[in-house]
C-alpha cells in the first residue's frame, strides 16, 4: 500500500532526515530515493517556509500534538517549487509519518481566480454599458459605475436589495411595471432581453430609455449562481427608432423568413452536428446523434462541385480562417437542384491550430432567381443613387455588394483601390471587408461589422456609426448608416456621408471643453444668468449636486463679500459683450467660503447680444489664505526686522522701511531688481551658489551676509531666507528676514586684527563643526518612521524600508506573516487586538508600547493606527505608523531629573541663606566672648567657632551647587589639597585599590577656591574608583608645567604660560570612543539614574574653566583612563584671608544706621559697633530705615544694610538713599550670592559688601575703610 499510493508518503526521523519515501514522492519531486534519504529534508523546503516548518515539527516533537495539517513549498530537482499540502502523525521512536498532496496547480488556479476577480471588477467599471449582477434569489450583488449613475443607487446602497427595487422598469406604452427577465433566466438558464425599449425610472425620478439583456452566471459545475444584466441608455436613439418603427417591423418579418442552417465540426474528434434547419435544407430526416451527416452531404452535392467544396473547407481548416462560397445540391426530399450559400469560420485551440469549424448554409435559390429579375431595374436605380453625394452601396442579405453609386466608386479609386474595385465593388462581400479590417484592428471595424450584421439579420432596423477615414493628404470623418432594404430577400443600404466639417467643429469644441474641464471650474448660463451647465469641479468646490445648480443663478453661491457696485460693474461688462476678469469670494453649500480667479466670456447671438455666458474659474483659496497670512506676517516682521520678498526668480517684490533705511535705496529703486544690487562682492560665487541651491530646493537658509548700501558703505546682516512652496512643491516666492549686525561684525573685526592666529584656529574649528553639523543633518533628514499595513487578520501586506531598520525584518520575513507573532510578546496581543477592534470600527488611535526586533531586543514605540478603507468605504485592514521613542522617553526622564535637581538647588539656596543668617551672630558672638572673657573663653569657644566656620564652609559648597557661585579666590598650595584627598581615599576607598601620589617638590601656588578644587579632584578619584570594581591602581600626579606656543596652538583652550598640571589615572576598563565624546555633556551618565546624575564631569569642566584652566582626557578600552587638569600659576602672591584686619576702631561717636530683618544679626552688629564707640540706631526693614534717615539725616555717617528684607529690600533702600544723600557710605550684607542684586547695588553706589557669615574683624575692616585712616589703628 505504501509503495502503490498515489499520495506522497514519507517517514521522517528526529534527526531531520527521511527514513523512507514512496515512489509517488520521488516522481512528484524528481529526486531519486537515494538523493532524498541522503540529505536533511529541511534543505528541500523553501527558505520562507522553513521557520514555519520547524515550528510544526516542534509542535509534535516537543508539545506532543497529534495530527497536524500544514502547507509548504518543496524544491523540485529541476529547480522549480512545488506546493504540497501535508498531514503528519507522530510515531513511536521519534518518527513522524506524513502524507502530502501536490496542490501546485490548485494554488496557481486560486491565485489566477483572485486576479481574474480583480480584473473583472476593473473591467465592469471600464466598459461603457451599465452592469448589474444578482444572486440566485434575485438580490443585487454588484453595480458598476455606469449602473450607479443610471439607477441613482450606489453599490453599497443597492447590495442585498431585490433587483426589482433597484432596477425600476415600466412599459413605455402602458406605463405599467415591466417584468424583469431575472426569474426567467434563473429558471431557463438562457439569455433574455427586454423588448420595446422600456423606461428605467431612476431613484430621483429621471426616466431613461434603455436596452438590456440578462444572462445566467454559472459556476464551474454549470449550476446557475445568479444573473447579470447589461443595459445602456438609449434615450438619444429612441426618437430615431420611433421614426423607423415601420421599417423595423418589416425587418422583423424578413428576419423570421431567413432560411439558415447551422453546423459544427469538431476537427479533433471528427464529430459533426447539424441543426434541424440544415436537415430541412438538404431534405433529409433529422439525426439526433449526427452520425453519417458528412456522407449525406457529399451525396447531395453535385459531382462537379464536390471537389472544389472539400478543397475550400480543408483550406479553411489549414488556415484557421473563414470562408464563404456557393454550390449546388440535389435536395433529397424532391430531387430538385438548389443553390446553397455556405459560410464557415475556424475556431483555434490554444496552440493556434483549428479545433472546431462552425458554419452556416443558406438556400439562396430563390434569391438568385430574384436577382435575375432585379437586374432589369438596376439601370434606373443606378441613375438615382449616382445623383446622391453620399457614398452608397446596396448589399444583399449575405453582405454581398449588389450595387454602388459613382461616389462610392470614386472614393475607392481615390483611396488606392484598383479600377475594378475588387475589394469594394459589386460582387464583393462587404461583411468580409469589415471582417478583414476587424482582424487587422482597423478603427471601429468590428463594431461596424456587428452593426451591419444586425441590420442584415433583422435584429435592428438601422445602424449608425461615425468614424475617421484619413487620407495621406487630409483628415476626414464619415457617418456610416446601414438601413434595412425593404424586399423579400432582405439586404441593406449602406451610405457613407462626409461629415468632416461638422466633426472638426465638434472636436474643436470638445477639445476646448475637455481642456477647460480638466483644469478649471466651469459653468455656462443662459442670457438671463440661469445655469445650464456645470462641470464636476464646480460641484466639488461648491458642495452642490449638479441637479441643485441647474436652473439657478449664481446668487446661490454669493458670499455677500462684494459690494453691489462691484456686482453691477461685472454684470454691465458682460451684458455689453465684454470679457470680465477678477477675483470673487463665493459661499459653498456648507457655509464655508472660497476664492476663485474668474473669467466670464459672453457668447453673442445673431443679434449681437449675449446668448449665453461661460465662466471659467480657478480655485485660489489657498493663495488668498497664504497672502493674508503673509500680510500679517510681514506686518509683524516690519516692526522688528529688515524684510524683503522676491518672486521665484529672485526679483524683489516687497521691501519694508527698515530695508530702505539700511540700504539707502528708495523703494521704487529696489522693486523689480534682484539682490545683486546690494551685493558687496565679499562672498564667493560658490557661497552664493550654495545659498541659492538650498533655498531653490525648498529649504531654509540661515547665515550672515555682507551687503553694500547705495552710498558705497558696507553693512552686515544676520539673514534667514525662507522659501514659500507652491502646489508642485517648488518655491513660488522667498522672504528674507534680516537683522543689522554691523556693529557686532565690526567688533569681531577689531578682535580679528588683534589676534590673527586665534581667528584662524576658530575659523578652522568652526568649519569642522559646520561640516559635522551638515553630516548630521543629512543623516537626520534621511530618517523616518516605520509604516506597516496589515489586513483584518493582522497579515502583513506591505511596509516601508524604515520598518526594516527599526525591527531587522526583511520583506521576505514579514510579508504574508502575522505582525503580532513577530513584533509582540504573547502578553501584548490581547491589548493590541482590542485596539484593532477600534480601527475596524473606523476609529484611529495613538498609543505607546514595546516592540520586539528580529534579534530579540526591544524598543519603545509610539504607534499611530488608522483603518484602511477600499473605494466603497469598507475597512479591509489597518495602517500603523511606528516611531522609535526610546530616545524621547530617555530625554523626558533626564528632563524630569534636571527639574528635580533645579528644585533641589532652589531649596539649597534658600537653606543656605537661612544658615548664613544663623551663623553670622554665632561667629561674632565667639569674638565677643574672647574679648569679654579672655580667660574663660577656652576650648568650648574654640569648638563653637570651629563648628560655625565649618557650617559656613558647608554653606559656600551648598551655594556653589545651587547657584554656581564663583567662590572665594585665595592662594592655594596644591600639596595641601593633595594631602587631604589622599587621606580621604585611604580611609574610605576599597583596600583593593592601590593609591600612588607623585608630585614635584616645589609646586607653584594657584589662585582658586579650595572647596571647588577639592570637589574636582574628589569627583575624578571617585569616578576612577567606580571604573575599577575589582580593584586596581589609582595614581595622582602633580607637576609644574610650561605651555609653549606650539602646545597652546594644539589645545584650543590653552594659552602660553606656566601651569600646575594634575592628573588622575586609573587602570580600569577604559572609556569607549563613542562614550568619550559625550562624558562632559550635562546629565550624561553610564551608571544608571539610581547611581549618578550625569552632572559630575560637567561640573568638573565648569570649575576648571572658571579657574582659567583646561582639561584633557586620554582613555583606551581595557587599559584605563587619565584625566589631566591644567591650572594657571598665580601671577603674584595673594594676601592671606583677613590679613591686616582691624581689631578695634577709634571713633568720635559717629552715628551708624544698621538695617536687617534678622534681630540677632541686627543686635550683634549694634553691640560690636557700640563697643567701638559708635552711636547706633537700628531698623528691621528698608521702610523703617527711610523714616530714621529722615530724622537723623544731618548726623548720619554710615548705613549698614541687609539685601534681602521684607517691605523694602536693600537694593531699593540704597537707591532711595543715594538720591537723597549721594555721598553717604553704604555697606551691604547678604546671606545669598545673587549676582543680579550685587550688580544693582554697585549701580546704586554701594562699594562694600559683606558676605554672611562674617567675623567682628571682617566687620571692623569694612567700617574702617569708610572713615579716614588716621581715625583708626590696627
């Protein structure tokens, strides 16, 4: 059974090899059994199917599922792919038994069916006739666009409704409902039609005359699935048909009298079929099986004719063509000789060889006899038809030309026929002429052929057709009419009338109308302004249907924007025969407004007065909105900038007053010129070409330009050039927005003259930066979002290349697969399906999720999903725009982190201010204790002093963090700083980290803030520790270093001179190059948000630069990193802090005003000053101080005031005092470093400032500087 099965059978082993295959398997795939057993079966499976195949195998081998059914593609030995449908069942011992069937042809047929259905839909919408299809119950299943227009029903509205509801037909004469042939076609399976050209009543009540037929729709099994009705609008033909009713009746009678027999010969099988009429023509009894009819035929044909007839028949078969001939027979029923006219046509098979021959026989004996009688009257008939200008031919019922007039004959000669008109003259078969033309695809020959056949066959009374027949020397058009010939043997009169002049006029008008309709909004009105025609664009922009507009006047769309005088002038112009052009604002049906550029042309009648008007409009709404926006934009810019606009060619169309002022040109001198008028020649041609190329491509250009004014002076402007794009995406105009930066550029020029080398270096680095920026912009502009299209089952239909970049999947890996399975985890799928349900209901959504890449990694994505609809509005899938937002989310987290730090800094500043106010009286109290109790003030007072000073130092650090305070600059010995750092490291760092400190014996001192430099070294050492989690060597170095000119030129921030170089070196993992570029960026960290803020190295850089130094970094992955700090050597020794302090003051009882909202500080300063002999008065705020100043103005010698106070602060107080007493000394106190307030105090004349907390010595020193030196002693 295994060997004899027609199905493909195999047994597969767990190692991926076949154990056994049957002969059907080898025969279907072309491989021998040995070849199949010797290679893994996965190699034969199509690469796109291998993953699915592995999954199927896993389902059985791992999950233990029983029978599986799947489809995949196997490679044939000839390289082609065969599609196999599999059923597999697991067997003991890890084996798997599988059966398969080759469904390649079935799959190809399925694909062909889908393509056929699509082509059918396109074809139905493309043909000129209306098409309506029903199912077997008579319900509508399809309408093409012509059917929608004729019935007034859309496809969506009509689908599923009874055909009698959609196709409402009545009898023309009785006005009663006509019976549709649908039921009859469903019952009989035969093609049916409606007689008498019934009337179709459209949905809106419009009546149209139609001609239709109905045919069955059959399935492959021949069963009737429905009915297709094809009908066309014959309203225009109805009037002509009414006039020819009598002729049509005679044609019908003649058709019924036609004596034609039909036969068919299957060349392949030899079977011959005759219809009943064939047997009657030959006088033979009918034969149901058709056997022996050929022998009967040979017996009936006269011996003199038989050989020729058989030869002609064989020639038709050999040529796969058609032929027509006549021969004689002896009719079997009465032994009379009859003349038979025969026509046959060969029907080819797919290879082009004759498969069947279909033919007709007609007894033309009586006609031939009649022809003898007709010849007697031919002379008279010829005289009549020769007098007619039309080209006329008379054909018999077979299409044979029996008469032509001279115009016909002359036409043939003029167009190349020979003198005897063998192809078009008497005796020629006109149907064959048309058939040859149809086979040669000449013009409308097939349509003409069918029309004439219809007339000859009595299916229609006449046939009209217009066609082109151009000669080498001229273009000509003719109207051909075939009319039934009233005589017993039938026939037709064919007339060709030259209609060239009329056709040329029609084509000219049609071309004009098509051109206008394609590009403009068109309407035609009669002389009274009533609308008689509108095109589709008019309906689209106005929102009205054509039926709503016809018969109305244009007041229907009047917006009311234009004055009566405006409308009266328009109407006067056109009624007098003039053309009017202008811009008009109209109102659409929904109430919205739109602008149109309008040309109204009157068409004059015979009396010279307008008979109708044609209005041609162009939608300029976007342009008007842009003009309004540009106008507002210009008005705003004109107030603040130098503005000019140009057209697409660069010609100036507008300048504002500031442009005229800076250039020196009048507006009239500038308009119509280009910017070469003010070109200074400073910039190179390449610079200008690059500028122009950028804005011409639609991109914004920003930069600086040097221009020349009318008087020859040069000026610089910071310029932004913005292109405005038209509908085609190309610039239509440009706007230039400039700011005068001449003073700035002149300052730059001064700097450049003093430092040529520095400028060259800056220029070089700037060029490098711009080049880097340009490369970055090019990369950034090439980036985009991923786009994914799926059907309702989430099968991927298409996607863009960016999605491949985002996910790593190729087209072969995604197309046809379920997006859920590849991009989501199983836990995410239910939520995604709920969102898909929204899109199936027509709702869009935007949401964030996490997507998987092909390599297993994931990324945060923002997905904008929307439904996909077909032309009928039905949702057939979804579209998703996928954006990688990983960086954006990280930036948002950093921003939140920064905001938290900023809030913490603000809080720290406030805390520092309060601590300074608290520490100030403590420090002064310590000094007072030592003064008042020198013997008792011992260790405890020292402890309090040390704690207060340590608190003050902590406050300064806090202020440095909170506000970036500059800190105190003192002379620093680097060795002391290194010793403190060494002690911290040895006491706190892991013992696995070995420390080595190297320094010159005599290190030069530097000026700086000890706390900040301490922070720099400690930060770098902590980073080095973190880089060596398993231990290592930490080296700190310090040496004197002299930077020469060469070194300074190499390092951008260096200056020639003496430095102290400090280095922190670790033996850790090193820093990768891509990370090294960003380590000094604020908030950049590799430690994670819970371990670092990313502010450490950024703060280090800021402190080093603030001290006039610079920093260098060297790192190698796997070898460690080195951070070098260069600080300038102090240029001159600095005085020690609080040196030469005044310990006591000698006074004359001067009056001093102390102002502070903190009572402890106010009281402590008062006591200190009173101990020195001053007379002191106090105030709690600036307002109270003003009152005291007014009382004691004459005696007051000094004011000491806090800065931050309620009611009136120290700045306002100083300004007020300075206006009243310009020379009165003022000393300011502050517990918070605020540069803005300190600057304001300096402007108010306050030259001395005390930073809280301060000691008595610091206070005395400040007061001593106010009074003459001989007033005090050290």
